[in-house]
C-alpha cells in the first residue's frame, strides 16, 4: 500500500489551520493575559444571559473539566461569576460581570483585527467561501453521539 503524505489528509489540514488560528489569536489577545478559550467563554456570556455549565461547554467547544478549570480562572479574575439558577437552586449558572463586559469589548477589538488580517491575506471572497465551506462541513459531518 502506498503511503499518503499526511498533509493530504483533511484532518491534518483542519488541525493545521486550527493551530495557526489559535496561535494568531493568542498573539492578539495574549498581552491581556487571556487565551482563546477565555475569549470564547466571555464572548458567549456577553449577551448577559446566564448559562449552565453544560450549555456553556457545548457553545464554547470545551469538555466539562476543561470548562470548569477555565471558569475557575475567570472567576478568580472577576470577569465571570457563578450564581444559583433562580428556577432551580440545584443548578449553577455562569454570568459575565461588568468587568467581564469591559474585558470582552477589548478582546473583541483585537479578535476582529486578527480576523481582518486574515481577510486581507485571503481576500473577502475566499474568506466568505472558507466560512461557508466550514459551516457546511460542520453541519453535515456531526459525529453520531448516541
């Protein structure tokens, strides 16, 4: 059987693209002492709707233990807070704080600037094509989680 160069595999290309994006975002927001995961959490919470840990984990693409570790860090920095769910005291919801709203506004500017650099490099047409292809891929290839 002939060996196929690893760079020809879609999984490798997607992982490589993710790595490049993550490094670029890290450089864009790193001096604020936040990482990409923190930004995703704050961005989702910026609508000021409390989220359960399960819902938040799904929205920010983290497993439970990784989300808990990140939320603990964000709570210690005062940008998010935990509170009992008013409808069910057994559940905990995570909310963004006022400091968190200020922080996510600054981070959003940096993330938007990073995305603009990518769009300048690729051009608007290719950037939109890439977004549409990725959205289609995600929608059509969800793994069976039964």
